[in-house]
C-alpha cells in the first residue's frame, strides 16, 4: 500500500518539530501539520521563549535599580514596556522562523491547518486528505480552567495574556504557586506590580524537594510576593475598576473578597486533543485526557503520541527527546528516553533546578541515601557577584554512591543542573563529580563541593 508520507506529525511544538527534523534526517518522507501560522508550538510562541525573554529583561530592570549603585554604577532607570515587548517578540519571531529554515533544510513539508485523524493512516487537514504510514500526535496542552473564573485574556488572563499585558498592573493576583505563577509573577513584580499568590496547598512549587520549597518561599517572600497558602479562589467577577475575587480556605469557609487589576490563572495545563478524532480510530486516553502510550506507541498500530499530550512532565525538552526517540523507532533504529534524568528548571531569580528523585521520594520508596549540601554563601564567584542565596544538594545511594538526584536553588543553577544530569546518564557516583577538576572561581564549584559533602569532605565550608 502506498502513502503520501512515511510520517505525518500533528503539532509543530518542540515534540512535533524535533520529531519532524529527525525523521527528515533519517530519510523518511515527512509532513508536520500545525494550526498556527508559525512553528514552535506553545514553547516558542507563548511559553518558554517569550517568558524567558521577559524574565531576562525584567531581571536587568530590577538589577539596574537595586544592585548597580552598590557596585559603583550610577544609572537612571525607567521602564519602556512597549520596547520590552517588542524585544520579546523579536526573540520569538527569530526562533520560529529558524524552525521554518530547519524544516526546509531537512525536507519536512510544513502544512498549515487543523489536523484530524480520520483513519489509521489518514489525516484530514481542513478538508484535504493526507495518508501516512505513521501518524505522530504532538498536539501539546492547554490551560486548565478554573470553575467560576472565566479567562478573557484582558483582566483575567492565562499565561498567554500575562505575556502581553499593555501596562503594569498595580495589583496582580496569581492563582497557583507553581512554575508559571512564580515566573510570570516575578516578571510583573519586578516591573512594579504588587503580587499576591493564592495557592491551594500549604506550600509553593508542589513536587519539588522540600528544602528547596522552603528556601524558595522565604526568598520570594522577601522579594515582595504575598503568599496566601492553603486557600482557593471560588469566584472572580470582572468590574470596571478591576476584578473582584473571592477566596476561601482550601477546606472551605473564611470567605474574603479583594479587588485586583489583573488575575493570572495558572493552576496547571491539560492535554489538548479536542476534535482530533481519537475516538473514531479508538486511541485510548486516561481519565484526565492524556493519550496512553508505551514507548510513544498508542494502542492503535502506527499511531504514536509524544510531548505534553501524553504522560510525564510537561516540559519542552521532554517533548523534544520523545520526538527524537519516536522518529528513531519509526525508522527502525533504537530510540530511548531516560525519564530518571530529565531536568526541570524554574527561571526565577534565584533559579531553581532539579533532576532525579527528591529526598521525600527516596524516603517513601525506602531507598537509603547519603546527602551532600553546599551553600552559595561559601562559593567565591557567587560572593564576587553578590548572589549568595541558595544551595546545591546532591543525593547518592548509601551503598553504591550512584547519584539519585540533585536539587538546587541559586545563581545559574538552570545551567549547573546539566552537569549532574550528564553524570546521572553515565550512572556516575557522587565521587566522580567530587574528583572532577572544576575551574576556579566558578559557580560550578558549588556542585563539586556538594558532591564532596556526600562523603563529608567538602573543603570550602
Ligand atoms: P506544544 O508546544 O503545545 O505544541 C503543540 C502544537 O500543536 C501547538 O502549536 C498547537 O497549535 C498544535 N496543534 C494542536 N492540535 C492541533 C491539530 N489538531 N492540528 C494541528 N496543529 C495542532 N517548558 C520548558 O521545558 N521550559 C520552559 O521554560 C517552559 N516555559 C513555559 C512557559 C509557559 C508560559 C508555558 C505555558 C509553558 C512552558 N513550558 C516550558 C512548557 C512547554 O511549553 C511545553 O512542555 C512544550 O511546549 C510541549 O511541547 P509539545 O510539542 O508537546 O506541545
Ligand atoms: P503547576 O502545576 O506548576 O502549578 C499549578 C499550581 O496551582 C500548583 O501549585 C497547584 O497546587 C495550584 N492549584 C491548583 N488548583 C488550584 C486552585 N484551585 N487554587 C489555587 N491553587 C491551585 O502549573 P502551571 O504553573 O500552570 O504550569 C503548567 C505547566 O507548564 C507545568 O506543568 C510546567 O511543566 C510547565 N511550565 C514549565 C516551565 C519551566 O520549565 N520553567 C515554565 C512554565 C510552565
């Protein structure tokens, strides 16, 4: 039987575009169907890239106000939000166009339109039928809705609206103290907003290492975040003067009303598979709508699923690695993702990064571990830069010394985590890091010292 393509990928985000490029590299005839006019998905258009552009610019803005004078730099600083937004857009445009170029280079057909699966080997794109031996679903995720809080992307916004506000809100309410809440809350706080965060749980950043959570909460509170923990929003009403928000204790009762200029809803994301035709071909999903997949294969032969629409962390690099591995498996090669070594980074100041298991997870699993910890206060480069908040923590198996996890909060830890991730890929022991020469004076020395501290011979504290 002949098909138009070997592989048709639905969705042009980090999962889909990397899968398409790898298919092209491996000589497969491939098309990528994407509804948006630009490639790059959530990540490049309304996620990772614009948020990091604003985090960088707002960090410089705040630093110029608070840190420059102490280092002998005199500057008068004022905000030009329009230019900041333009600068963000130019980063987004440059990168989305870059993927167009990579598609051409790797002979990937880019089809603009909405893809719907109409048969085991058939996809309809806005009325045009395409056939393919393999279909890869890479349709990503969408914002999870909160009953009683209707997003209008003006006063009640999702992350998408929060990336493009026309002016700095005086009072911003963030619903959810997760990754988006802290990153985008940081952007607007640095630009001048009073930021309140309502979180259902009694702590921020659920799922992260407990010590990191506590330290992060202390630091963000000091920066000016007003955390209302153990509370939930039950209603939000848009009025001329702002948004009237009702909160209650998570367990119910103690209702309070407060008015904010803007409300950001970021209580998680859910898989996006609306109108995809999954039922018609019998692709199985779980109760929450995630596509069930085993090594990226769904229950229907020839149909694959990768990225946010299937299980696992909702991260661009996880989607990217799944896309690459799925393409390799389709091409008859070995494709593999090591889910034990997927780093996660929160790009606040200080940054937060983790890989592998937390202490809480190790305890729950009954795994005996050793712990090494090193504070940035004792790192010479962090002290030169006056950026001494936080620590590096490394967890290693009590008997084999194999690294089981690393959890960090501090300057540049989003980059430092790569060293431990690589070490974990190689099944390294903490001693391997402890005995690796690290340049001085660098922030990376904190990782080495934490590894030394696993056997209690850290020499710089
Ligand atoms: P997506 O990027 O969501 O791409 C799916 C694409 O499929 C979309 O472009 C959509 O238009 C398209 N599509 C859907 N259905 C169809 C259809 N039927 N036909 C055609 N096209 C369709 N992750 C990180 O790792 N680091 C970060 O710093 C980070 N920051 C983030 C910041 C924000 C504000 C948000 C919202 C997310 C962030 N993420 C980050 C998460 C990251 O964006 C996602 O994990 C990643 O984009 C998932 O990639 P994906 O390819 O699975 O899906
Ligand atoms: P999240 O899952 O990180 O945080 C959501 C928070 O909202 C949690 O703390 C949760 O307890 C809380 N919550 C849930 N319901 C609530 C309610 N009714 N009232 C109050 N609080 C409530 O989700 P978030 O921040 O929306 O991000 C979505 C996804 O995007 C994340 O899973 C993450 O993987 C990805 N992302 C990754 C980034 C990165 O890697 N740097 C940056 C931004 C997003």
